[in-house]
C-alpha cells in the first residue's frame, strides 16, 4: 500500500508499506484483529510468522476473524530503517548504542528517508488507511509493549473505528522510555532475589545470589573480561534487565551469576550475546531511534533521571547511552501534546506483569483513569513477556464479549514462578 512519507507535505515522496491478511477460517461478522508489533522497530509479519501456528489465542481468533498484519513504516518490508548495530559477538560487549555505527547509519538512511517521518502518530494513520482500504468498519487492536503505544495513539486519533483493544505490557506515550527501566529492573531483581531466597532449591544452591550479583555489577564498571573483549557496565546492566523479561530466562540468572562468581564467565558472555541478538537484533534500529529520540528523550529531564535511577543497580546508564545516540540521530521532538493521556470509552483490557522491567504496571494504571471502559490485570512475578494458559483464557473471554467486568480471573491467584534452573541445558547458549 502506498502512503505519503510525510503526511503534512502535498505531493511529497510516497513509500510502500507491506501488509498481510490471514482470512478467517469460516465466514463471520466478527471484527478483524489488527496485530501490532512492539519495539519500536519490530516487523509484525516476521514476528507473527514465527509463532502463529503455536499461539493458542491466535488460532482461536483465526477461526472466526480475519487477522491483519501491517509492517509499521520503517520496519520489515515497509521502507525499513535498519542499522547493523552488532556485526560481531565482541561488538555486543562494549556499548548498547555504538555511536560510530549510528553515525554511519544515519548518514546512509537520511539519503533515502526523512527520518522525522516515522513516528507513532503517522503510523496510526497508516493503520487507519489500511482499514479503510480493506473496507473494515470496526476493528480490534492487539498489541504488546510499544505496540500498545501505537494502539493507544490510534484510539486517540481514530477511536470511532475501534471495537476493543487488548494490550499487553502497556506503554502509554507518557511512559518516556527508557526512563522507567532502572526502577523497573530493580523491582524485578528484588522480587527474583526474594523468590530465590524463599525457594529451597535455589537458596541451597545459590545462597549468595544477591551478593554475587552486585559483585558482578561492581566488576562490570571496570569491564568483565570475557573471550574477545570485556563486557561494560551499561551492557551488563541492561542485558540483566532484559533477562528478566520473562520468568523462564530469569530462572537461569542465579546459576549464571554463580558460575561467573566462581570464574566461569562463558555462560554470562553467551547470555549477553544471545540477548543482544534477540530484541535489539530484531529491531529496525533506525526506526527505533526516530521514534524514541522524538517522542521520549526530549521530555526527560536530568532531575527526573536521577530520581528514577537512584538506588538501582542500573543507575542512569541506559538513559545516558540512549541520550548520546539521540544526539547523533538528531530528529525533531514531537509536540508535548503527544504525551497527554488518551481519553476514550473503548473497551480496553490491559495485561501487565507485576514485575515488568520495561513497562512497569503503574504507568498503565495511570492511563486507566482516562479509559472509562478499561481494566488492568496484574500477573504475579511475571515480567514483560507474558505467556500462560491463564492469560490466554482471560484474553479469549474478553475478545468474545468485549466486557471488562465479566471476566473469570481466578486462575491468576495460582500464578507462580517456574523452578529455578540448576543446569544450562534449557537455554540455547
């Protein structure tokens, strides 16, 4: 589908965005589901291709609804803005945002794209243009992480076309990523350490988990020596935060930290490489920077950074790294009105991990004050990536009725962490 790159310029450049429709298995009048990827920078088509057949909710929806995937502008096959951040394993150790790479990437991409034209608001207008082209009336929005930002902005701009929204790991525009990362990661780590201390197996095998973790934090400030280089503090801290995105990976941290404390740094090195290739490696980082450097970083004050990072193991390291990258990327800030809460009566169900180190649940709770037909459900001990039969069943109920009140959430009370790992056989290291 052709769309204007800059929607404020008449007769300007057009770009093409790619979409896929997965038709309903049987004829139905049920509203289509528009799946929105996260990041910013994930490509919806590749993301959902990876787990569509295994995802129970997707298969349930597919029985009676069309599923629509649009690669957001700047991602996938929609005039992508990629930057090859980490060409080698060693490159993952030194910096979250290697400035020489970002500088070259900006120079190359600015020759073929207006880097100011890939933000959330214009992407929501692309989504609505696709809805109109496909002749859908009302649609359902389903997004996770940054996908919830886009879904909420879409509701702000096109709410009459939205039947309902299902949001996971909620990131309202006023979240100001990466501001909450340090406090969110600290809360997630504290919960993980308490859980280990309360677990007979973990506490017996790793009685000094917390002490050994903070020893690694201190060592990382000098550089953790590994094969091919040294893992710097900003990288170690953020990859530890990332490891707590889901309970399964987090269950390996006491073992990996203990091995490192005993001198075996290879599992830690491999984890850093794996996580660097995972989320950051899957993102179109040019698009990510065009979004975050215009919609978040300009509105974060140093006093706010200090307040949000004090007494955390990450400190202000992630903010400082991303701020330096944004100084190189150099795009225009959006109007401050972008940060205002979204007021709507659309049915909105928010699912949040109680220990989310990326989008802490209190931010979604604040947005709920403006959503008269909204509800938030917290999943104990869960992080940013939430996958369980319990959550799937709650989401299925909501999408069947669009009612936030008639939900059986009793299974949430039985949520618990998986067993802590005592060997590395379950991780692809």
